[in-house]
């Protein structure tokens, strides 16, 4: 695990100091080692967090004649089998690392070999013979990969700050910020800057010095199915879940350094720990954090699981210095990012990193097996599809006319949405149009219709003929998982030099989940049914009946207490208001409602605070024009 960076200059030889400067900006991703390679037309480098092959895994790594070079961030879990295959084809290996597999696989199959990789990765391969740079990113986008084309050349890196450290100032992409204001993150391939993009999940990119960029997609999240394929029974699904899940966990337990697991007390992380315990000869190290506020404290449930499996359990009640922590998160995230669960993710990563260098997590179970409560609301609102369009339009007009806080206003507006995916956006974990209209200026509160959403989120929006549950699940697994959940996990863990692995997001396990019909996953407001049918007998019975809790923080109280002045200082500053993004009266109302405890507006306040602090800490100039 590490961070990678490099560039192809427009002309001349690359400057090694430029590569070193990019690597220095992300030292936290790899404090154990640094390596660079420069030759005519290309310079690449990396910072290494040593996990596998500690003695000979130094990067960059080349092929036998040093014409192909790679820098790699991640883990390839099936690399032993790939090494055997490549040796049989005549390739010679100089190390025991998974990294070297990428070089020889590229020599043998080029981009056609990428689908063979089972793991999490972002890598760059420079091929001197073809004068080609190849970038690739794993199926779900667990590892980040940015790139920029500038007047000086083509640059790439694991973090945005690596690019801003060595290039001139970038222009703010206001369209990308509009997406942030709706979704709370900036989806692939956009970034907050026009000149910078991300390689999308499951994709590759190729370019050459002074040449054009060529892109392609090698993998997509399987679409949910409503019917099982012929001959595939429920019992088949149960047996396959057990087999593939345990295999996925076992693969992610390979490490030459201390390894453990996050244990939140929820179903998914508990299943991961259960599988680890079944496959380990020694006790598993587990890590949990809790809060004094009991509505956010899952330590009792986590302790129940730890006792069941005899883990070496570590837990702590956290009392963070919120004022000091928030700016640190903004700096590590690089982009505006509104998921406040980044806070506990940072804290549990910081805690675990005191004991281990690798931790397994339970991310992905809700998206693949229908665990979010918002999914079931799609079913409750399904009747709206039977209403004629003109009736729904009329309901929308009525909803818009009702005063703020009127009973049924939000409900009527959600029902009025023309498509099920737009309806889901209103009551899912996003900022709906009504919410944006209350706070944002007219231009910044613009609506994104279903057609526009399909353009923004490549492959994430299913055709309107599909059932609403499938649409919601596929959007979460395709768009939010990469843009929000995995971004949060990567940035917060790597900020603490900790590698996090996600067994539920194994590509083969995801392919299996895609074969299982929705009816086996959800029923009557309950999700993950088939997952629990297959694996639930491993867990304490008390855990199965617990109310689902998010990985949250007492943010509402913080905005009335330790973060109150920070919030006001940023949201009411001239620097932020003069950007014309928000309406001052709208923000004043939002803050006042929250402080008077009329509403819990903390999610939207956090979204705005993160944006205001990002502008400030990136020193982004205020535009000359002011929006209406």
C-alpha cells in the first residue's frame, strides 16, 4: 500500500525534484520507503507502506530488461496464481511482491490483463518501447487516481494535493461543486478543478508524451436482478455466499505485518470478524470506538462480538478536540466532502494504527444486499409511478407553494418527482431540490433531471422501466460507494498510514451478489436477508435483532457547542458569502433553526462548512462576478 505519482513532460527530460515533491505531499500514505525512476519522457515515483515482501518489494519495479516500469498502490490478492501463469509463459521474477506481477502481466496481455486482477489497486506502467503510460484503477475505485493535462505535460497522482504542489493554480469547476451541493461528494471523473480528473472505478487510461488520452472500462458493478437465473436456487446462493465470502476474507488476511479488523457492532463488520476467527490460528485483533452520547455508542454490541470470537479487543471512548480535528480532515480529503462519518473513520483508523498496519472492514454489505433504510422507502413510494404525469406535476406545484415547515410539503414534493430515481434523491441521503432552494442562490440550486443524472453517473442510473428498488441499490453500489464511502475510508485510513481491506467488495463476491434476486435480499422493510440466512448463525443472536445504527457522531450537539463559532465564522464570512453560492437569509434561517432545536440541520450545515473551509484552505480566489 502506498501513494504513486509521476508525469510525462511536454518536452525534455523529467525533473526528479518534481516527482519527489509530489511524493512528499503524500508521505502519510507511505512512510516506510520512497522510490523514483526517471528517464527520457517519463518520471514516476511512490511512497510505500510496506505490507507484503518487506525486503524486496521496493518500487518502482521493472521487467527483466528494464523497458517496463511500474508504481503501484494497493494489493493484488490473487498474485500467486498470476505469477505461476506468467512463469509458465517464460517470465522471470526478481522479487516476491505482488507489484512485479503487474509488469509481466502488462508485457503479456497489456490492458487486456487488467480484468484478471483481484484486489484493490491504482497503478501506473511506463512502457519505454511503445512510449506509453498506462493508468488503471480497481473495480470499485477503492484506491484513488487523479490526473491533469497542463502546459507542462501530463501529471498523475494518488492525491489531489500532489498535483497542486507542483503545477500552477487550477480553475474551479463550478459544475462539479453543484454536484457536491446535491450529493455531498464530487463523483468520478470530476474534481473541484477543471483541469484535473479522476480515472473512474473499473477503468484504464493510456497516453504518451504530448499525445491524446485514450480511456476504457473493463468492469462495471452488476445490475440487480429481479429473477434468479434458471437452475440457480436459494440454497445454491447460500452455499456460494459462504464459500466466496470466506475465500474473500482469507485472501485479505495475507500480510507480512500485524493485521486486525474494525468492529463497529454492526452486521457486516461482525461477519468479517467471524470469518477471520474461523480461519486464524491466533486471536484476531479488533478495534472499536465509542462515544459518551449513547445514541452513537456501539461499544456494547462490538464487545459482544469480540467475546463471542475471543478476539484481542481494543476499544476506547473518544473525546476528540473537534476544533483541531475538522481542519485536519479538510486537508486530508483534498476535495469538498460532506460525509461526517469521516470523523469516526479517522478516529478508529488512528486508534488501530497504534497496533496494526492493516485492518479489514465491513464496507459494501448494505449496497450489495439491500441494507439501507432508504431502499425500503423506494418501495413505499412505488405507487407514485401509477399516477399520471400531470397529477404529479400538480402535486409539485402545490408542494412548492406551501410555506416552509408545512405538514406534508416534503412528502408531496417527493411524490411529484417525474422518475423513481429523482424521487429517491429527495428522500435518500442527499440534498433534495427543496432543501437546496432554501439555502442556495437560484443559479446554484439548479435541478438535475433523470437524463442529466444518467450523463453524470456513467452506468449508475438504470432505465426507468426497472423497479425502484433496483434503481436505488444500483445507484448506491455504483456511484455513492466509490464517490463517498470508499473515498472516506481511503483518505481517513491513509491519513494514519493504515491499509484497510474490504472483503465484501471483492469483485467475485460482487458478481455473486449480482446474481441474487432482490426478493431474496429484502422483504417487508428488512434487508440483507440472504446474507444473514447464509452467515447469520455465526453471530450472537442478540446482534441480529439490534436496530441498525449508522457510523455517526454527535454533530448536532457540536454545532450548538464546540463548533458553533467555527460554523458561524465560516458560513457568514465575506469570503464565503461573496461567492454567491448561498443566500445569507437562507443560511441564517438554517443556523437559527438548528440552534433553537427546531430541526436537526447538522447534515446540511456540515456540507456548507466543508465547502467554505475547502475554499479557504485551498486559497481559492473569489470570482470577480457575483451570482444573483
